[in-house]
């Protein structure tokens, strides 16, 4: 098995700087072992990302342990579980990445349909698209261009039932969900070679946004909310997200204007978008099964805008 590599892979000179600081050589950046029927032989960028992730988890774990805050312990523990669940399928190839996208989409659709109160047939369409879109991205990516037509077809249950009272809202919520969740997550497969970079950067930028909101709050301009939907999402948080995205993407050797915009602005807007939906449903979280995070939508709301934006702007 070979890990994902692409033209935007870590530049040779930057890789030499990193391994030089650690007093290693290029051969040290490799993993080669057999695990039953699975043979792993990966080198270069993929292994670099692996060690960066493990290092950050270890350092953050020490900080969390020192803080002794139960909420932070929950969040860190959940992250430890999420990293292999997301990272390994991407590492293994496009097929496993498509399976990952399907699973994430199915769970996210389940939470979304409850939030907006969709009826069974409307929900059934979204569940079907949660499977179809990632498979299409894997086998025939050009089919994703049919997304606008699919949005219109989401009105079929309301049309066939002659629902004049709620038909428009049902169709709108179904169509929106088909793009926001199913179509967006299919871009994990489209971006496969760079998917881990995008996911990692988006997660780190979320933290940077939080730090920016707290760190810059002494300044009046930084305390201004970006939207009444979420008073905690401030201008300071946006600045923190931009700084964090720049640093993380530079560290990973994948910095570009397009990716910086996708990760920094897409992440903040994605969070606000989910806040709008939760405000309408009058709930704090989309679910309760992820300790310290709420539901899956609460964890991937940033990605739902970052992924398609990155696919267009990278």
C-alpha cells in the first residue's frame, strides 16, 4: 500500500529542513510492516503527517492532563478516537475513503433530518444520496455535476403527495441537505490525495479560531460578533483562524492562497451555517453521542464548506 502523494506534496527542501531539525534522514520517514493480509509500505509525506499528528496529540494530551478540566479531557479522548477512524481510510486509498464518506454522511443525515423534522420519504432520499454521491465521486466524479438537478428531484416526495402546506419547506430542506452533507462529503474522495491535509488543517484552524477569540478579546474590534447566530464567533476568532490556517498549511508544506481561503473562511462560515440550523431547531448540539463535542455535525460542520471550497480553489 502506498500513501497518497500528489503534485502539492511536501517540497523536498522543506522535508529536509524538518528531518534535519530532528536529526533524522529521509529513510527515517517510512513505515514498512505487515499486518496480517495488509502490507504497509509508506514513505515521505504520508509518514510525516502521521508523526505530526501523533506529536500534536501527545503534546495536547499533556496540556489537557495538567489543566484537569473534564471537558478538555473529553474532547481530547474523542480526538484520539477520531484520528484513526478518519486517517486510516484516507491512507488506504480512494475506495476506503469513499466508505468513510458514506458512513459520515449517513450519520450526519440522521442528525440533520431530526434537526429540521423531515418526513420519512424525504429522509430516504438523503440516505440514498449519502451512499450514491461518495460512490459516484470514486467511480465517476463527473456525476457530481448533476447536483443542481438532484436538488430539484428532492421535491418529488412533496409533489407526489400533493403537499401544499409544507411541500416547499420539505423540498428546500431536502435539497439543501443533499448538497450541504451528501455532495460536500463526497469531496473527501475527490480530494483523496490531499484529504488528510484539508481535514487536519480544518481541525487545527477550529482551535486557532477559538484561541483568536479568547486572545484578541481585549480589543474592541475583535469582540464584534460575525453574526447574531453565534455571539462566540467573533472577528477576533476569524483573525485567529486566518493566522492558524496560514501557520498549519505552511508547516505542512501545502500553503496556497486558495487553500488558505478555503480552510480559514470556509471553516468559520461552516460553523455559522450549522448554528443557524440549530437555532431554528432550538438545540445546543446536533447530537450527544460524541463526548465533549455533541453530534457528528457539530464536529464536521466546518468541513462541509471547506471540502468543496478546497476542491475548487486548491
